[in-house]
C-alpha cells in the first residue's frame, strides 16, 4: 500500500529552535523542512517524513519484511527491555528503528531504508540489522539501487553481542550488492555513531551528509575522556569529514531528492549516446607527418599557459550534469584532483582530472595541479565505482607531476601511483585519456593508463620536466630548452612514438583563445573514442589496454620508432 508523509492531529503553532532558542512559526518550520531559518540548525525528521521528502510526490510503498525484536539476554536496567520496545512503538508508530520502502527518487526506482532516531536512539539491534539486510536483498533481487538514511547512537546494548554481529551481517549484504554492480547511496544525518557508522552507513558507494551532521565511531565525550583533550567544535561534523576524505558531498534537505536522483539515474540508465557527428579528419590528427614541427620549449610554455581551459572548465562545457564526488575515504580530499559522475554526448561516464587554475590564488589552493596521495586514491575509488556500475572512465591530464613534498612521501605517494597503474590496467570498462596541458611524469601516468590516449596540439608529456632534466644532466637549469628538445615532448613527437593515439587540433591562438571550440573538439574526440571501444567485451577492453602498454620498449616497437624519426632505411 502506498503511503505519504505522516500527519499529526495538531501541528505545533510555534517551534522553539533547539540551537538558537528562536521561536519559529510552525508552518514556516514545516516549509523549511525542520531547518531553523535563523541559525540553520537541522533538527531530526521521523522516518516517514524523511521518506516523503526523498521520494517523488511523497509516495512510497512499505516493504513487507518480517523482523522481530527479541530479548535474548533478558536485559533489565531501570526498565525491562520489552517495556522499552513497547514504549518506543507506541510513541513512534513504528515497529522498529528503520522503515524500509520502495519508491522513485528523481524519476529513478530505489529501495530505501530510513532510520528513525526517536526509536531507542536509532540503535542497531537484531531486527534493525535484519531489516537492513532484507532491504539489501530486495535491492539485489530487483537490481535496484539501495538508499540508506542513517540516524543512530550505535549498537543496541540491550541485545549484547548479538547487536554487534549486525555490523558484519549488514556489511556482507552490501558486499553482495558490490559484487552484483548495484549502486548504494548513504545519507548521513545527525547523529550517526558506533556500529552503524562502522558498517552500512560508510560502506556505500557514495556518502552524502546533511549540513552539520555528526558521524563517528566513538562519541565526542568518550574521546575527550579517553585522550584528556578538548576537541574542536567542528570535530566529526560533515564539513570536518569532507575535508578529510570521508564524505562525498554535503547536501541540504531541499536538494537531497534531486542529487540522489542524479546518482540513481547514472547507475540505472546507460543512456543513449547522441547521434555521432560526422568524423572530422581535420580535428583529430593521427598521422604525425600532418603536424608541423614545433619548438619544444615553446610548446612547454604554451602547455603551461594559465589561459588554457582547466579540467573544471571542460567539465562545465564539454560534459553535462557533472556531480563532483569528494574524498579517498582514508585521509583526505586532494583539491588537485577532481572527479565524479557526468554525461558526455548523452552517455553517463566517470570523469577524473587534475585541476590547476587561472589565478595565483586558485593555483595555490589547488597545489598547482600536483596531486597528493589522497588525490590518486580518490581517483582509484572513482574508477572502482565506474567498474562496478559499468561506466566508461574519462581522465583529463594536466599536471607538472605528483607533489614531491615530505608529507606526500610519508603518506605513500609512490604506492598510491603504483596502485593506480595496476588498477587502471585491470579495469574492464573503456578508459579514454586526454592530455589537456602538461603531462608530467608518473604524476600524469597515474591517471593515463587508457585504451585511447589523446592530446591537444600544444600539450606535452614527458618523463621529467625540462628544467629537472637540465638540472640533472646539463647541471644547468638554463638548459631547459635543450632538454625539452632532447626529450621529444611535443604532440608531434608523442604521436610519432605511439604514446598518444591522436592529436586534437587547437583553435587559432590555442585552447585559451577559444575555450568553446576546444571543448567541442574534446567532446567529439572522446565520444568518438568511446564509440570505437563499444564493440569490445570487458575482457577485450582490458586486453587492449594491457597490449597497448606492453608494446612500449619491445624490439619491434623501438625499431618502428627509429624508422619513424629518421625515415625508412635505404
């Protein structure tokens, strides 16, 4: 039976905000979705209200799932456990602390499991764990994305160690959805702690959070008592955790249905690519002899020109419907790497790129496009999501190189890059890379193990910067122009060496002179490359990519490269 938002007989005429103590007119409070219009404080929603907020038109179908709370320990504190359950049921109208339903979110079908903090603090007991698991099994059987809304103080103490076991049980259920390629989305609300935080709330593919929502394994008071230190006010908040790579996005209530719907549609609908434009042989050059000789050092300078469009510029022009995802779920959210879900010529893709900037302030904030290990690990997480959802991966390369600082080394810079190389070589979805500016060393290659590698005409790609090569081999940084020429970094050289498969002709004056034309060239070239790869099976895509990189340095390839540079032997 379809249900809509719960209605109480008497809505309060005035509500006192628990944050700023401002009285708010009841209808205004309802219109503002229980968010204080004065201080922005988010107050909890019941499970039914939450469901009505998330699903289209407020209509959802409760799942008929059988899970009963028992009293396995005969637990009594000041009140017997069965009496606490009875009181919670009478007060909330719910059988347990989670309500599971089917509905459509932004037009896409979903199975939803929504927790209610009013029911014994949203604690994770055996029935809650069973209901979450059953909802996951429904999603698995129907191959429908699972959306979990968490609100919990942790495991239910009255059920002892059996409540602890629910963490592993629900984690295994989400693992089955991973294996089946079914999208999972977590919406963290305040508060989410303990066993819920350490299981299904943080195991989903995408973690969204309400502003100010607190998430953690141990509560603030416990931590302060343990370490004998005062924690900062923002500790464990959604904003704090996004900076540290745990949360993908912070989403206000008014936008939650829209953003979750975008995620669900990307997973559920492979999309129909737009009609292929007529091939433009002049736009993408595959024969190096058609490209003019270029001064290598001048090309390095053009590749670094701050007027050139950045990854974010292309995401706003060549792609559509970009939804940025944040964090590596381990240590941070590197600003030098951006990525998320987008559409290219009507096709859902996962897109990842290195981000520099146009101004000194943005360059500093983005670390000059030099990723930390967390940037490569964020990219790896997004590529694994693409693999799970069977979406192509598009990467945009523009970096002087991976950040060479002590902090990066301590966090495993070399390991992070190496793991990306292995991961990308193993992906069974199509991967297309475009070098849009600088392709600096292993920092660039960490995002460029692709089936097709393209480059703009003024882009460069090299094992080391020209300045670095000059300092090491010529003992003189001023020899950078000679080093650039010796390293053969130009697009013409890269095409001749087989390092790139095609060169995108730039507008007169470069990509910065006509960003719109550059975006159109990139969109056409990547769409065409993806179409070329559409006929390959997952195994063939992997084999194609491995074969592409296997050839470099082989005797046959070296001989071919020498002939290309010097002309045929006589």
